[in-house]
């Protein structure tokens, strides 16, 4: 494999680990756990994996003989920086526990477990991927493991290969399914353990035992680099507003973290939009107001951060999208025969409720076309494909035109749009993510060797230097509650949205007026893997603020 | 000014300089020069600044007393990483030459010289901006200095302030104008010297005496970081083609350099498209062919690099755009009253030549709409606003659909578009650009102190360690030839396009088949300012290949 100079140097990096994992390790049981809500229901559904104690690994004094394992590992869902380090930490940990341990990678995501596609991960393969970005070592996929038929296939395949533990690296849904699988295997007395690892750049898999999901640090730093560069450009050229949409559909953690790193003029947080029950027009008015006030100071440039999923948090847009899904399903053929987009829009608008048709007609044509025409394979509006930055640019422009007519605005407004997502999901993991992921993988190997199942690898005390980190395991059931999914109540890991009374959001609110009216831009620059620890070893503002409370 | 951790650490960086500039410096005259072409005409137009010798600065042994200067500096045109270092090198050099020297920054680009907007740049201001990206220290602008009236204003303003030397940091056009201004001032015996500094991320200001323009290194590395990250994502998810458009309208140096850094599957080079007189359909067919052949190997993902300006290099598109400019100017009112875009397109198509109307009708609607509707203030098609990546994505998709129908393609094609430009123009300068720019500025201070005018600061031997660099000056007239601009022959600095027989392009051609069919992706990662020199101090592949010939 031909490698870039940085790839070569990163290959030599030795991830930092907690002191407690370096020599002889002992396991310490903590308190028994309860699920975050709906205890009775969750307990009934997970008789074998409910109520387990929190686990911690500490320095021990008695050398332990661990049994030999064959472990399968799977990468589930969207890429996040550090996945390869979880696998290399898992590999090294397994070899340290018992040199006879073997590691198999199931290929292309959870479907690899069902379809029995795998390869053995040996030292020479692992060494090629240490401290690299991407999930390409074994690939990833979005197949959901949730039916008994799938579980039986997995059981069969594991049995045939002799695999007696499976590590699932994924987000909240994948870890929910990991837990269901663990329970299923336990109930069937298959002897196969299942351990989860918390992955997602979105940052929405976190709770009292999981301080952060891996990849969030690196992805946010990559986006912040770009936002900072754009801000410096805006501040130099002084002629454009940059509307920057950031990945993260359900929660606005990425947007908030990047705002704390770069101090842009306007930051939209979906959770706040929903809390205030804002209309699209109100959101646009708020942006326009800042533009007007900056223009009064002679500042006709700036930056706006927009979370990818914000339209779904605007109540009227949510209703509109839901109505569109129904109308387009019912009238597909009628819409298809209409020749021009204008005719299609008029037809669709005539079928919408009065409120929704008003919203629909207020949208720029390119956006309403997109809502009508870009459908996913199930025929639904593709919310993630909506170019929300252009929607808001166009609507802000229209609003400012009106304000100019009314004599309330005399500035100049030029806007450019950006979307960042794929740019950060496979970045070379930061030192934090390289260390954190390696430790997570290593911890997973110990949970397996100790015979545990239904646990998620957990590493706490993350804002301290790595040698003081506290590795352990948390029963996945403790993170669960009952939620409606496709009309049915299901046990799921509670998603962590941005808390409007949390320290990170409060910091944004405290500074909002100053950041809006001045140009207090911060320029974080690219991720540094070498150099002073103040630059290369610091984690996210989100985690620092949350943990300092 | 609140600063990020990296901003703080970069503030401490001491740029590396050639040994020859570190102690006592002497100036050495080289050979007299000729312009690259049209010698008689250029000589006649520049009687005072033509035919001057190449200059070099070497270690001297006799301390020199330089006269005191008041120097004005201006940033012209688009941002490029390192502008602040040119200014800090200039400042430090001026203070070293004579502690009484003063530096004034003219604000907002060349218009600052005309409108007499300036501020004195003192040590405390300079110190805030050392090794930072952006042009915000004094701002930039695109006003062209080219009329005698403007020159007289500049003269008046300089005289009033006592400024007796002006440094213009800009691209080929700005340096052409710097030379015209130098000649004008010399002819009028104003005693005001003019020195140019070669800036542009586009990399198209280079020749035998200017090895590269500053900013190219940092901008390309920033784009390459992102391309590498996206490639790792493509290679992990294995389901998307990423069409990535890169800034650089006239020349494809950025695209070529990024290709050499990242090894994508397809790289479009505008100069080759023009040389081969390709049609849009041919270009799309070439992309589709690679997609088909990769699909046959089971690879339904990849990357395509597209230079921003490519449509202008496709002969039929160039003609179409030119016809559109004329038609829309003549029939503006008639087009405006038509209600739907379809009607507008039909009207416009009816006025085009047969060949152009065929091309126009072959374009996806969103692109033909853009060509018709997005006009610059002069009413012309905004070529830089054309979303060429989407054009090529849509047309490739249509082509593949046809191939599928014909039984020649059985793969899956999903595509995502990206555009990178503003993300790199104000990045924190790489060590190379920080050192190079500082040295350029320092060299400019010596050219001034030696009483030179009409020179561009030049630093050669750039692929060697900085202590071996050779600083000097090159008469700007030597880079000039006569070219038609707006129908008139003008003396201009010859733009450096990608040479199709040059080493960088040849390397692409040699590897094209292998990079297309395999996934030989390189992942350069983000710019590193610390760490091993192999990572942090290496310049572009373009420069390394050009200089190794």
C-alpha cells in the first residue's frame, strides 16, 4: 500500500492508554443498574442482561488465565474516525489476554454476520491500519440486525466458525440491536457474548456512563478547521455571508461544538428551534435581523452554521413533509404526467392542507422541486438531501429585499453555501480519538475475556490525561427506554439531544449577541498530531464544558 | 484578540530564511533580461524598466548604510495563505535595513492607494498576524490599477504621506499593473519605486525566475486533505462517486497537484480538454467509461477531480456561452416576461446557432437555467458559478442510464458533489508558505533599499531546505508578452498553464489507467506544522517534479 508521509508517521504512533490497562488488570463490580426509564418493561424484555452492575478495570496484582476466544468484529453504519483503532486495540488486548485468541472481521457491516462474509484479522493486516481513518479494513454497512431469523443466521455462522464473542461498533441503533442480540444469545444459551462500542460523529450517543461517542472529536475538528478558514476569508474579503450546513440529522451537537470552536455570527440549534416551535419565516427573520444589524455597523459579511436536520425540527415543515409523503404516494401517476415543475407544484399545493400549502408556496422553487422530486426508495422526501443552506440563503435574500424596499436595510448581501459531512467522517483520528478508540477496543477485549455480554465498552474521565482514564463496561440495558418506532413501542437507547440547559448550549447563548455583532472568529486550523499538547491533545469544548460542571 | 491554541503556538514560529539573508547582504547583478516574447513592443512600452538584470542577494562582507524609506504595501485580489508573512517579512527586513523605515498598509486592496486609505503597520500589529492565514491585516480588493488618472492619484497620495516605495502583492494581472505603475513613476521621475510579490493559489504565476506563487502549497494541501478524507469514505462505504470541483478558473494546476497528492480515479485537466478539442459529450463519455469498467470489477464508487474553469475549455461550451451573452443582452426584456423556465429555455434555444442549441438542449435543466439566469453585473454568464460537478454528475448519470438500457452497464451509480475553494484560500500557511512568504517579503525590503523598481521579489531553489534558497529580484518586464484583452493588444505577464509535456502532467498520464481501475488512494491528512520534516516541511509534488527535470 503506497502511503502519504503522514500515513507513514501515524503508523508509528503508540496510542496512550490508561495506566490501569498497562500491567495486570482486575475487574471491579460497581452498583447494579436500572434502565433510564420504563424499568419494568425493559426488565421484562431483557431478563438475562438487565440490572447488571457497572464494571471497572483497575490495576490488579494477580495474573489471570483467560480462556481462548474467537472474536468477530463488525463496523455498523456511517464512518467515524477511529474505527480502525478500536479494532487494533481489540486485537492487541485479545493477544495480551491470551495469545491463542483470534479475531475475525465480518465484512460490509452487520450483513457480513448474516451472510457469513469474513476474514481473519492478523497482525500484518492490523498493522496496515493503525491510527488511520476510514472503515475500509472490513467495510461497513447499514443492515439492521433485528429479526430472530437474522439472529439465528448469525448464531449458525458464529458456531460454524467457532466465534464465541461478537463486538459491534456502532451508533445508538446498532448498540440497541447489539443488546437485543446479546439477550437472544443468552436466552438461547448459545454461549456467544456480545459487546458494543459507542461510535458516531453525531455525538448523540452519550450518557452518564458513556461520556462521548468516538469520532465526534475528529469530525468536529475537521469541520471547524474549514469553518475557521472560511471565516478568515469572509473577514478578509468582507463581501460574503457563508451559510454552512453541517452533518448531523437528529441532534445539533456537531453544529454546537463547531460554533464553540470557531465563534461564527449565527448558529442554529435544531433542539432550540423545536423548543421555541419556530416557523421557517421566524428562523429566516432571525438571520435577516443579524444581517441588518451588522450592515448598520458596515459589516456585510459573516457566517451561519446550520445543522443538517433543522427542517425536521420546524413544526410546520415536519407537517408539510409528512403531507407530501402521503400526497405523492397517492397521486404519483398524476404528478408524473404533468410536464413542467410549475404544474407539478401547483397540483401538489392544491392537495396540501391550507397551512402546508402556504409554507410550500413560500419556499424557493428549487427547494419545493427537491421536496417533490427527490424521493428515497420508499417514495419519501429525502430530508438529508435538502440543501437547507440554499433554502435559508434564498429566503434570507428575499426577506432582505423586502426590508430594503421598506427602507429598513441598506447593506449588500452576497451569500455562498457549503455542506460539510463526508469531509470529516474518515479523517485520520486525532490523538484523542486514536487514544480513546484504542482504549475502547482494548477494554472490549477484557469484557469478553471476563465473560461479559450485553455490555458497552466505556472509558470515563476523558478530559483528564489518558493515563488517568477509567476503562470499564456499562450494561446497555441501563441506557434504554421505550420509544415509538414505526408506530410500535420498542426498547431503544435514549438518543442524547443537545440539552438546552447544558453547559455547551449555555455558553453559546451567553455569547450569541457578541458573536453576532462582532467578528470574534476563532481559527482552529487543521488537526495537529505532533507538537505542543495544548494543540494536539485537547478534546472537544462540548466534553470539557459538560465534564467541568 | 482571542486565539485558538494553534494560533497561539503558530505565533511563536520563526520562519526559516536563506542563510544569505541572515547576516550582511550584498546584491549581485546577473544577466540583462529580455521579455519572453514581443521584445520590441515591450521594450518600447517600458523604456525605463525593460532589459534590467536579474538580481541575487548573497552573503556580503561590507556593512551597508541604506537610506530610510516609507513603504506602502497592498494586497491585491483573492486571498492566498501567507500574505501576512510577506508583510511581516517585509516589516522585519525594512527594520533590519534601516530602523527608521516605516511601513504603511493601504486598506482594502489597490483601491486603498487611490482613495488614500491606510494605516501604519507597527510592530504590535505585525506581531498579531505572524504566520496566520487571511488578508485581514489590511484587507484586499479587486480594483485594477491601470489608468493614468489612478496612477496620478496614487502618486499624489504617496507624496503626501512621504511614501517612496510601494509593494504590490498579487497575481499576474496585479503584477502586470505593478510594472506599468513602476514604469509610469520612473518616466515621471516621481522617485517612487514599485516592487511586486507573486501571489495566487491558482499556481499560474510562475516562470523560469519565479518557481511558484505563494499560497499554492497550502491551498492544495488543504484541498488534498479533504479529497483524501472523501476517498477514504468512498473506499469504506463503497457506494458513491464523489465529483469534486476545485477552484482555479484559468489553469488546472490545483487539480493536477491535488491529483498527484491523492491519486483519484479520474482527473480532468482543462488544458488537455482544450488541446484535444473535446466536446462535453466526449468528456462525459470518458467519465462514464471508467465508471463502467470499475463496475465490471465490482467497484461502484470513486472520485473525480474537476477544475472549476473546465467548461470554458470545451470549445462548444465556449461558443455557447459567448452566444448566450449576446442573445441575452439583445433579448433581455423578451426573456424576462416569459413565465416558466421552460419557455425561457425554448426561446433562448431558438435564437442560438444550430450547434449551440444542440449543446444547450443537451444540458440538464438546472444547468441551462443557471446559464440563462445567473448573470454577473455586466449581464454575462457567470462561469465560476456554474456547478460543473453537478453538470457532469447529471450527464454521467444520463449516459449510464442509456448504457444500461443497451446492456453495456450493470453497476449502481450514486453521486455526490463537492466544491472546494474558500476552504483553502485563508488556511494557516504551511511551513513552506510561511518560510517562502516571509523570505519574499524580506527580499522585497532589500530590493527597495537597493533602489530597485519594476522588479518582482523572487526566491529560487525552493525544493532545497530554506537555508539554501536563493533570494533575488526579477524584472517584471521579462515575464511579459503581448496579448489581446477586450480586443486590444496589451503587455501582460504570460500566464503559466499546465504544460502537457511537463513532468507533473506526465506523471498523471503515466498513472491514469492504474489510478482509474484500482483504488490507489493516498490520504495526505491535514497540514502539519510540527513533527517530522518529511511531513511538515515538504512542498508540492508539482514543484518537486518540475525542479527535478
